[in-house]
């Protein structure tokens, strides 16, 4: 099998994993939003197939979020929800891929760790920017109802806080382990041939 075929098959499998994980993630909640495991296959895709694979997998992630978990935001501002969901997924994958590529020659382990940090930081950062740009008046009402002094604190501590920390930890551990296992598996396959 040539490299292009391997990439198509690999990205296809990772796409299916993204869809399944995000569909299942709707039931894993800490606070208001669900904890996503989807960034793990995005990072694996980045490490194996590059930034464009990460962008594709992030786009699939964004689409699945739109259909499974964005109902409240879609009702408030559909275009803003679409832009936020798609940008956060696509840029998380693409920028993690660029970070991985920049560090891969120095250390693959370091590259995976940094990509594993970049993806959730970008994903959460763009979510927060989208909240500020498209949903701020509603979020301000939610903040008041939840007893927060201001909407910014509510966005960081109420909407993103624990979710971000859990996603970051899961992403760092699982992405690093999976990429290392795949790397070892590929090395042993290559030495057997």
C-alpha cells in the first residue's frame, strides 16, 4: 500500500473515531458542557498525516458538535454558532499540526506534547472568543443568574474552566501514549519487512 492510500485510510478511520467519540461525549458532562475526547484522534492524525489532516478532523469535529451539542447556541445565533464551531475545530487541528511539524525533528515526544497543548488551548480560546462576539448578552444574563459578578469570569470559570483542564489532561496523556504506541508498531512492522 502506498503512502497516499495509507493516509486516506488512516484519516478515514480517524474521521469515524471523531464522529463516534463526539456523539458519545454528549453524555459526559462536567458543568454546562461536555468533555470531549475528540482532540485525541485529531492529534494522532496530526502526528501521522500532518496539519491538513488535523484541519479535516477538526472540521468533522465542528460539524458533529453542531448536530449534537450546539442547540442552545444555535437558537441564539445560528451563524455565530456555525462560525465558532467550525473555526474552533479546524484551527485547533491545523495549528496543532503546525506546532507538531515545527518540533518533530527535535523530538517527536515534545512535538506530540506541544500539539496536545495547542489543540485544547485553541479549541477553548476560539470558543471563548465566539462567546464574546456572538452570545455576550445572553451569557451576561446566564452569569447574573449563576451569581457571577461579570460575564467574563462566568465564561472562564463557568463555561470553560474545569472542562478545559480535564480535556487538556486527557489529551496530553492519551495523545502521547497513542502516538508512541503507533510509532513503535510502525517501527516493528518496518523492521519485519
